[in-house]
C-alpha cells in the first residue's frame, strides 16, 4: 500500500558533519519518507527543527536540486542575499550548481516542520562557504578546502 505510516519510519537525529560543525544540528530530526516509500529518483525528508536548531551548515550542492516546504512553524532562510522569514505554507528552491549557500534556522520558541525534496544525483558534492568544509559525495566524506580529510565521527 502506498500510504506511509510515520510512526514506523525511523527518526534520525543530528547530522554527520565532523566536529565541531555538527553541533548546530543537534536538535534536528529527519524521517526519510522517500526511502520508506521505495523512491529512488528523488529523496523526501520530513525535517523537524527544535527551537535554536539549524537544518544544516550553510551550503550549496554541485549536482542536486533541493526544495523545502514549511509545513508548520516559522523558520529563517539564510542565503548569500541575507535572511528571509518563512512561515507555514512558504517554500524555497535551490537549483544544483548555483553557489549560493543556504540553511534554515528555527529561531522561534516553537518546533518547526519542513518537507525537504532533493534529487539523487550520484557523486553530488556540497560546498560550505562559511566554514572550511567540503563534502565529496563520491567518497561520502568531508574534507577541508585544501583536501585534508576530517576524521569520521
């Protein structure tokens, strides 16, 4: 049956960033809805952000398109252009290869919920303009800009 039961889908908390970059996501939880539904061409996550938590470090993807829809609560979208407040019903899109780092932060006192959709392009990478971090999707590893690998957590 195509209907997904959210209560049966694992809740993953935190993120895989190397220390100290992971701390910003400590209150972040995701459920991989696309994986649970057997989707292979794009990913769908239900993202929950506790107050004071960010979705990620500010980043942009080399090959992957991303789309975010705010389901509940209020968040702040941070990009190169500055900050925009997004409320439930608002959305934002991030085309692949556009070097405009983005992140979503919950600065409110209430939890926020977003739906994240992204293409699944093999070898996708990400650049983090505010910190010394690069993600190499083909190696599934993080490095510094000079190529020095970060230890895995």
